């Protein structure tokens, strides 16, 4: 699914549903990326689809920088809410902790959404939108 979103961004320049930004190291190698976009049929709501950091670069603050970048971009676009969805399985415990540490709250949990024993956990963070200039 992540590759599909990247393909859309690279090959459909006119689309406005997804934005991808990358993080690079001092040699300009990509060490992570974030994909987000406005939620269809809403005003000021954005979905954060992916934050990906190269496994050898994790726990260096790159994910937090990418998240803060998105929050700044959303705020500048007069956004008021970011929604993030993830899985409840043990493998995603660090991911869920990351969102909680960064001010997101669990708005909903849908039992057995992905499969039995794997809930969809929905995180949100509200913003006071900046006024348009």
C-alpha cells in the first residue's frame, strides 16, 4: 500500500490527495519519509498515512521530526485535526507509544478490524488552525 501511495505522488502530479516528504542524512541519502493528505469530504482534517524511518536510523528523532513537519504543514494549511490509524498487535506497540508520547490520543478502537485479535486503533490530535493571511 505504501508503494501505491508513492506511485500516485510520483506519477500523478495533478493529484492533491497525498503529499510525501523525505528526510535525508548528511550525504543526502533518504533515511525516512512521511505521507499525509487532506481527508476527503472534511474541512481541516488530515490523515497521516505513513511515517517510515530506515531501521538503522530509528531512535534518532527522525520520526519525531517528520511528525512535527506534518503538524507544521497541516497548521499552515489551516488544518484542525490529524487522524492516524494503526494496528493493535504487539508489533505496533512502539508505534502506538510514539503517537501517545507526541500528544496524540486514542479516539477509537475497532475490535477485530484487520482480523481477529487485530484491532484498528485511531489516534487524533487537534490543532487551533492558523488564520489565513
